[in-house]
C-alpha cells in the first residue's frame, strides 16, 4: 500500500515535544514540517493520545503522509483511509487490578480508553486527569464506574501526585508484568497498554509496512514512553526538556518544545540528510 512512498520517515511525539506549552503546534514547526514533506520526506506522529487526539490539529494532519501511531503504540491508524492497520488491546485481567489499585491509592485518578467506540471515560477524576482530558485533549470525559466501561480497552491511564504514583506504578508492575506494558511518564501519568506494546514496537511495525529501513527512521520525543522509540530509530532526537534517560539515550538533543525544537531539528539537521 505504501511502498511507492519516499524512504525517509520522521516521527514525533506530540505533548511536550512538538506541541508548545498551550498544547498547540507552533507555526515555526508547521513550516519546517511542510518544507520537509515538500522535499519528499515521510512525516507522522506517535502519541499516547487516542486517534481523535491527533485530529484536533487539522493544520498538522494535512501534512501527515504516513499512518499515525496512537494510544502509545497500541494502534497504528491510516488517516487517509480512516482505517486501523494494527491494534493491541488490554486483556480482561487488567480490570480487577485497576480496581485494587484505585482502592489502595485514593488520590489517584483513572482514565479508560475504550476500544470499540474510541470513547474515553474517567473512572475517578482529579487535577492530573483533567490535565489530560481537558487541557491537552480538550475532551470532556464522562465519569463512569469501572464496571460501566465495556471491554475491550485500548489503554488505561492512572494519574496523581508523584509521591503516590511511584508506589502505584510499583504495585501495577508487580502484578501486571505478564500481561501488560506499564510506563510512568512525567512522574504523574502511569500508562498501561497491552503486552509487548509501545511506541518502539509500533514504529518498527510501521517501518516494515512502509518498506523503510531502521537507519532511515528519525524519531523525536521527550518522555519515558518515547524512550524505546528513540532507541529503535536510526536517529533518536530528544527535545531539551526531555526526561533525563531520554536525553541520555538520544543521538542528539535539540531545543525545547517551547523553543520549537522539532522545527529547529527538521530545518537544521533532517533537511540536510535529504540532500
């Protein structure tokens, strides 16, 4: 389907990487992406957001010319044909574990990203949950009990104060390592997706779909859910505001998201690679 397309792929995370502090795409970055695509480059995004979270940015989706990676790698979606190319769902065993975690950590909230209808529901809302749903995704998630969110689920997110999230993450990892992938990002967001799932795995699968070699893939990110994606890519780029392990693992570090790091990198580094 995609074998006649150009053979260099640039993929970027959205929040805290491409997007600015108001969760908008800076014009500087849009201009750089446009120049890159006009020169024959493939461009897409890899995000923890649901697929509809990408569609919030029509000026960006006009420039995306490869399938997007959403739900932290649980879904690969072809925007052009409105088609799911790959999906990895959470197993049913996650339900009692989430119930137990919420009982043990009462200040921690939860979001369920449902699979069949792409609806996001808050099981328990708090400031950190609203940061995801409203500030970042501009989505008023209905609040419903855990049992009223039918399976399958694409992803679950637990969120709360850092002092609660570290023991909560330890608890989930200790009990879900055999059937789920668990990533703590930004110190406050615990993302839970299906086994063997992640942005790195999804990027490898997408590159295979596109017929692109690993050394022709460039990936940019900031948080722990981007780490394996940056490690797998031929060139891994961290924005200056990235978490320490991500900066240390990157091939190079560009400017921060608020200083248009993705645009700077495309203009000063990636475009030269196409020449």
